[in-house]
């Protein structure tokens, strides 16, 4: 987990001043969320699903294993790649919704879809039983805002930790959703996608044209 000891003091967060307020706000006994907590959770949720998706290349390490996963996405160019171990898969198309579906299929059991994580955050924001703690960190050179959640009775996942970069890319996740345990963290990150690298792996990869 990224937050080995969740911070209980005010953290100066990188992208949203409201998260700093959330980190300092007192919680009522029993974990009742304050309005600042709700606002911060909503901001993080929106960051994952609102606005234009950036082009990026991200490598994740599955904690507790030697497995790494590479995700490269360029919505404007209509290309994406996922490499699990030495198995590359490519996507080409124009519909962002199709891209999101393809990514969720390729990363099933490895990294939850951004829309799914956003729903966890939204459900937690509406749940007065949830206890939340906010912090910030830097992973692979990227600033990320984090939340640790416990006791969220109304969320599909009652306890989880999630970090989101300032541009809305998942930086780390630790969660148990049903029978699936997610333990991924960002170890390398670049803005954009290297077209030469995509060309290099094209001959090795299966391409899904949407």
C-alpha cells in the first residue's frame, strides 16, 4: 500500500486546495464525513472521468509480485496499447467509449477502470458512515492526491486506498472488490505515447480495431 501510515494531519495537496481542507477537517465519532470530505471525494471522482483524457504512457508494478503492466493511451491519435509481461495488445479506433471498454477488458483483475474508481469515490462521498483520510505523494515523478477510506457501507468497496495524479490518471490503488484484489502502483510515467515504440511492437501484437 502507498499509505503505510495514513496521515492524520493537514496535507498540502498539489492540485485541489479543497483537499487540504479535507485533510484538516475533524470527523465526528463514528466516521461521519464532513462537507469538505465530500467535496474532496467528488473532486477526485470528477478528475478521473471529466474533461479530455490525456495522452500518456504509464508503467505499473503489481505489488507483491514481479509483474509489471504498461498502459499507453493516445485518444487524439486513436491508439492505445497494453503490455502485460511480454504480451502486447493494441487498439485502434475513434470512439473513446470503445477505448474505455477495451482498456477495462485488457486490464481486468489488474487495474480497475477509471469509471469504476470514480463510482467508489462518489458512493463514499454520499456515505456518512465512511471514514476518510487525505494525503499527497509523488509517484514516478508525478504529484498525486490520495484518499484512504474505511467503513464505507454504501460503496461497492468499503475500504480502499487510491491516488490520482493531477491530470486524472490512477497513480496507485489498493482495494478488494469482490474476489479481485488490486495492488498496483505507478513506477514510470511519460506524457504522450512514443509512436516509434508503437510501430516497433505492432508486429508482435494483436490489434483490436473498434
